[in-house]
C-alpha cells in the first residue's frame, strides 16, 4: 500500500550540527569541514543507491563539488545559531521501479531549484537490510541561501517566515503527492497518496457523499518511528532471551550473552563517559551504541532515569544518583561527568 511522507527539517548550529556533516552522512562521502577543522568520513555507509547535485543555471562551477559547495554554505553564515541547510525527507513508493523513483525525486529537486534558487544535494537510500523493505526514501539537502554567479547571496526568507513558510511547504507537499500519483498511474497501480490530513480527507469524502470512505478515514494518524526507535527495535530482536539469562548463538561473543551471575564487572573504560547535551556518552565519544544491551537484562527493577533500551536516554539533573547493572552512577554539577562505581555485595 502506497504511503505518503514528507518532512522538512533544518540543520542549525545551535543544535551542534553542520551542513558539511549532514551532506557527508547522507551521501556516504568524506568531507572536511574547513570551519570546524573536522573530517566527516562516512565512506563505509551502505544502502545509498544514487546521489546527485542540482544548482541554478548561473551557479559557479564549484557548485558541482560537494565538499566545496557545503563549505561555502557554512562560510556564508556568520552567526553561531545560523541555519546552514534545510532537509526535505521524502518517502518513495515501493510499487514503482528504481528508475521511476529517481525520476520523481529529480523532478522534485528541480522544482526546489527553480522555485527558490537554491543548491540541492540529493541522496536516495535503499531500505535498511533489517527493516521494512518498502522503506525507500530520499534525503534532499538544500542551501538556505540563493546560489548565484557570485556565490551564496540572500536568505530564502519565504521558507523561514511564519506567514509564508507553511504555505510554501504545503504547496511542495501537494507537488510531491502529484508526482507520486503520476508514477503510480504509469505502472498501473490503483493506490494513490494524499498529502492532506485525515481530517481534511474525511471532510472531502463527506462533501461528496462518500460515507464509506469517511468512516475509513475516521482513525488516528499513523505514528512514524524515527531512526533511533527503528534501531532500538532492530537491536531488541537480537536479545530475545537475555532477560531470562539464556545465551544466544548469535551473541556468544558479546558480554551480555552469559547469565548475570557470570558477568564480569563493567570496566571503567566501558562504562565511564561524559554527558553531552544530557546524553550518556559511551567510549571514544560515541553515544554508547552497542555498549549496553537493548533490553534490561536483570531481574531487578529497571532504573527510572536510565532505560536500558538505549544508552542515549537522557539523565536529568546534576548530582543525581542512579543504579544500573549493580553500579552506582552519579553526575557532577559542573562538568556533567559520569562517575560509575561498583556496588559491593
């Protein structure tokens, strides 16, 4: 069944993000950020089917160079809370071919270029190998300034304004629904997508006297699971017997594949970390991915502030004490450093 999804997000410095990092991750390339002096290397990322860049006709030659393009976008912003890029996340129909998915994504990107005069960087992703195989999607990263012969110039305030931003996005949502429906019609599919809310679709059905369709539309909207929730679900499938303390053949090498009584105390390197923006950080600055089990492996009560489903759960308050896996966790007031000690007995 065809489904509709289009979301618009901003890449802003106040959240600790950059356009160079966002572009490198989505296209799976290596980009050096000249402003931060960091290298974002995602060349090992898999599942990227196609990438391309579109720019206005009078754009400079360096617009086709991804690293130069997004470094110039970063350099054009001087405020520490600037929005350096905007992302349009699109769900692609699984009922059509890869060529058709690429075509409608390119048409949508071309409309963004002609409508707002921005540079557009597109990455089409395949479904995750462990997720829903219908989840074809595209990440369309655009600049927040017009790209002209002299470089990046004026901001696209029409998308930033509270009066015009919603209207513009709604029109682009309608365009994306139209592009999908045309592609579905070409391949003989009966299903169609609608960018409007369920309430508006229901009102339209009642106006034309279609009570059956109105009843079908009288339901709660589906909740979209984000990447973090999807990752938690995939990881949870790997730990079906860990709560009972049973070992799993696929986890024989992992520290949590053995019963709780046989587990060695967690080392300081494994469990110590820093809280960055309220998140428990794991070894080497990572957010604890793989450092903790996705389900609570002990028979005791689950801590309130630290959920074992994910190591990136928030720890609120400074100076708080919580116990986890037989360890006592305390956060200091200023440095937000996590002090973890083994509880005797």
